[in-house]
C-alpha cells in the first residue's frame, strides 16, 4: 500500500485541495522563517558581539524559560523538514509544503525569532544580531525564491541604530517592510517617529507581531490584568499589546505628522477593532484639549493607515456574526490574509477565503489590500 | 466501490505510525496500536489538515462535556497537527465536545496476516 496524493473528501467547509479556491492571486502576509541554529550568524558579527552572544556559556536560545509553553508544540506537527530541525527552518521545504501547493504569489516573512533580543541589555549586540539576521534571511530565503519577501527587523533598543539598519537595507530587492520587535516602549512614543518618517519615505510599512516574549521575558509587553495561568488564556489575550499599540499610535498624532505611514498589526486579531475604534472615537470627541493634536476621528486614521491580518481567524458558530464585524472595520481595505505558517494554528487559505469570508471580500483580502499597503515591493 | 479493502499485511504496519491509502475516493489512514488496528479519514473536519501526521496519545482525556476534563488512559486520542483538535480514535468524537464534527472512522478487520478496511455501503 503506497501513500497516495490527497483526494477530495466530503469534508464540510473545505475543498480538500490546496490552491483550489477561486481567486486570482494570493499574498500570505504572515509566514515565519526560523534559523535552526543562530550561531550560523556569528561570522556576520564582530568578534566581541559573537562572543557575547554565542560564548561557551550563553546562546541566543538560552533565553528565560518559557513560563507558558504550548502543551504540545507551538509549531505544526506536520511541518518538520526532512532535513532536520524545527518547522520553518528550511526554506526549500517551506516552498514545497506551502508556497507551491497553495499557489502563494508572495509570502511576507515575519521573523519573530528576532524578538529574542527584547530582553538583552547589550544594545550593540542586539543591533549586530539583527543585522546578521536580516542578511541571512535575504540571502537564504529571498535568495532561494523571490516569492519570499523579507520584513527586516530593527533593534527595539536603539532608534538611531534602527534607522541606520533601514537606510542600509531599504533599497535591497526583497525587502518589503520593517518589523519592530515590540518591547515595553509604546510605539506611539516620539523616539520612534524618525523611524516612521524614514519608513514612510521609503515606502516601507511598519509591521508588529507577537514575538513570544509577551508576558514571558523581561522588557516585553505584558497582557493586561496579571499573569495568565496557561497557554490558551495567554493566547486569547495576545490582542492586548495590539490594542495598546493601536491606541498609542493613533493618540500620539503620528498619523498627522507622517500621513503616509502604514502600520500592519499582524496576528493580534481583528474582531476587536470595531469596538475599540468606536470607543476611541468617543474618547476623541470628548477629549477636549487632551487630544487637540488629533485632527480627525481615530477610526479615520485606522481605516487609512492601519492594517490587520486574518489569522487566527475567529470562527463563530454563525459566520454572519463575523461578517458583520468585517463590515464595521471596513475589512475590504483593512484586512490582509495571513496563514501563520508553520505555527500550530496555521490557517488554510482555501478554507478561510472560500468558506469563512464573504465572497465579495475574497480578492481584497487575498491580495489586493496587501498590494495597497506593501506596493510594488511585493514583486507581483 | 465499497466493502472490504485490503491495505497490507500486519507486518507492514509500524506501531503507532499511520499509513495512508486512497480507497473508494477517500483518503484513509490506518494505524496499528497496542489496542489493535484503527482506520480514520485523514482530513481534519476543521480545516482539512492531514490527521495522520498528528499526535497519537494514550491518552489525555476521555470524551466529555465542555469544560469537563476527564482523565483517562482507556482511549486513544488523535490530535490534529495544526490546531490540535483531538478526536477519539475509535469513535471519531471530538474530545471535550469542542465540535459536533467528527473524524471519520472505519472498521478494520484482520484476517490471518492481512489487514482490511471496511467502507460503508457494501457487504464486502
């Protein structure tokens, strides 16, 4: 008995055939590469920093113990590359398992692994690690397949160094956005504005995404209200940092100061957006002089400048409940498809786009809104 | 075609490791365990992931009501490799009743050294 190719089964709500959804293009706005052993980055760093990070007693994986681990694995169990190592470490296998069968035209790589620097106290080590990390992804992932588009990381510790890194790489083919590993500093703070000005000038959106450091590592953002007791509780609350970032950005006035700035809040959920923006609008109307610098209603800025991603998709029993929320957040322009491959809660693009979302939004979410925000850098 | 379908000999099956076959238009996973042979539809009823690449355990919980966690070592549980929906290997019911959808399950018959899966609709 030989293993056979998948054939369609009568499974409710799924096609069973990757890539079969009725859509013309697909941009996956959230794919996670992983470097199997970050010591491969050592030759790209100064000797001092390499010794600092990869010395005989300390490695970048010698992070604080994960206090709230996933009960089985945070990665898909069927995405282990035959070449060895964890899911996401082999770009050729990811292409074979994800890009090709699902007809992904562009995969936005969000390297949350760079969030490992969040608790580091050594700013120079953080910057050198980030630079080496970016070069590695451009060489080994984008270099292998141009459909991999790299979100370059910047250090969260040193805005000036972050700007230098963007200036170094903004003109490099394959660079599609800037990933800011979210440390405990609010993203609306003015220390970040020069980075935002540069990002907008170079046509690079700012991407933020949970790194795993939340409620876990020193200097990381925490979910509100205290320490979650287990993984599902923490996972349910990961929207908190996203909500805080959104309000911080909007109420800071940065979208008036840098009107062409685009921000993508990836994997923080989206069904909360209508409720929060309604509340923000109400606060703005009643804010009097406290919000004198904000020229328009918060929901206007969100609609114009902020994008969200689909995964993990909320799946209410009646999908029309979700559709109503999509209307309220103007999802035709604010929502991008994302899979989160190869993490444990990967969403199948064919299932999501064909059976969970309304038909009239399919192309907008599958690729058109991604083109609007990432522009020609997607290479489509 | 329905009825009995040969899927190999007992020796073909490594313990707790699924082998798949396309039978009657369905992709079926067959596994030999210490509790005997089991056959399941390989696509998860949630998003269609390959259940045969999932985690087979003995066991975390017995089928139970929502928010009732009944520990048991009497049943085999198959967890999807993606979202970790868990199904009773014998009945196909979701652990914790998180969904009414079931994993498809099929009877397995061993005749001598030969292993057969019985699909519905025929007398074999």
